[in-house]
C-alpha cells in the first residue's frame, strides 16, 4: 500500500531500497535506508519482511529529526542571553596599527547532532547575498572551520589587526554546512533570501 515506485518503498520519513529482492541460500544483499525527517523529534516506523514461503520477520527503523539550534552563550567569558538580547555588533578597544587585539565568543550547539561550519569574513554587507568566501579583511576568527558536536559549547577567538589608525567596520557570518533552510529555527531574512535564490 505504501509502495512509491518499483524499486523503493517509503514509510513515513524512511525510504528503503530495494523493496523486493530474491536470495539464494548463502547469498546476502544490502538494503539502503534513507532517513529524511519532515518534523522534529524521535521518529519510528514498523516494517514487516514478508517472504514468499509465507513467513515474516518484524523490524523497526528509528531516527531523530533535529532542528539547528546554535546560541551565543558568552562573550569574553561573560554570560549572555542571546535569545532575549540579540546583538549584531562586537566592538574592539582601540588597537595600534600592525598589532592585534582579541575577544572571544562561546557558541553552544543545543541540537542533538553535529553541525559542520566555517566562518566567512567580508567587508560589505548585502542582505540579499551571503558571502561564502573570505575577503582580505582586518578581522579573523579561529577556529575558522570545523564541527560543533551535539550539546557541545565551542569557544571562538575573534582577532582585530588594523593596518592604519582608522575605524574598520567589517562583517562575519557563521556558515553551517549541509543543513536545509527548513531545519533552521527562525532563520534571518538574509538567509531566507539567499536560500530562495540558490535552490
């Protein structure tokens, strides 16, 4: 009843392929199970493997649908409630040309799965475009890329290195990789626009 095509069967958020197979004694086959959750939470489906000799075996497939959930929890080791008091700007003390100053941000991944990321630092802000590559800037962030595991809090160091005695206003985006837009909780307008233009 739930057959979607000749070769696969879809049950809830799970797709199995192949849906039918024949095995001689001593043979084996790989069954590929794809999990594509449509909602958040624990998902489970029951399966019956029916054989042509009128026997059957019962199985379950389970998975967890997770929304992206990253929060700034502290700046320079001072706790912040970013959801109640979001901010967009980080100011640095006056810094002599060719020297370097440093601030820190801790970000927590409250989702149960790891999130691969990289930082993009650039000079001009465009709300309809997200820059995926670094430009030559006066700010840098370490680690510049990696993965925040589920439940992990990771500290980022933000460095400012001016070339001249003048103000520098530049921008940084934390780019999460391989996460669909519908798995992002309350995405910002710029990200929505970027996703719509880059299917």
